[in-house]
C-alpha cells in the first residue's frame, strides 16, 4: 500500500508515542473525520464529543495500528465511525430514559378518590420533628437521592434511611389512620 510522506511521519510518531502525531492527525484528518461523524450523529455537539473521543482512542490504541492491514485514514475512519455510532446510541438511550411529561399520565389524577383532608402533604410534614422534616424535604421536595441528601446535609447515609423510614411511618398515621 502506498503511504504518503506525511502519513509515514504520523505512523512513525504514533509508533514512538510522540505527541506530535496528534497534532498532525488533527491537522490532516479532523475535518474529514468530523464530516463522517456529523453525518452519522446529525448533531454538532455529539459530533464534536465523538471527534474528541476518536482522537483519544487513536492515541490510546496507536500501538494496534498495522499499516499492512489498512491505510491510516481507513483505520481512523473506522474508529471515528464506531465512536459516532456509540455516542449516538448512548444519546438515544439516555433520551428515551428521560421522563417525557407530554406523554405521561402521572399528572392525570382522578380527584374523586383523593382524600381532601390529607391533600396538603407539606403541612403534615411540617408537623414532624425537624430532623425528619429536613430529610423528607430533601428527598421528596428537592428531588435528591438518599446519597445526595447524605452528602448535602452532612448526615450519614444510614441515618438518612432511618429518618426517612420513621418520617414515612409518622405520615402514614395521618394518611392511613
């Protein structure tokens, strides 16, 4: 396979672990690789991330490049293509897992079955001991996870769990006498 002097220089730098290879790779191939990635992802932000990740993968796997098996651009193209596909899949999976409020029936509550006497939960939480109020507020009204509440409130995770359990038990007395 015919190798241009620039390609040979890049290959030599890659084999030696010389960081000048990255500069040359970026200078000579970034536009082409970005075009390939953007065509796959159809999103500039994802494409930019994928391009950066491509160069990181190229650098980490430089020792695996074999000029007898593929031209340098072909090797780079495959890494860029696979990275773009992985990024796109990751983005799509994350997007599908997000709660879609427009498509949700969570907020469609049949009001006839609600006990109007116990509708104001904040008021009932306010009647609990302060240590339970703080935990319930962090977990339910601020949307923190138990770990986040533990770190934010500087309370051990086990204590957060105990206070949550006790606080919910006390609220159950109000809502389910």
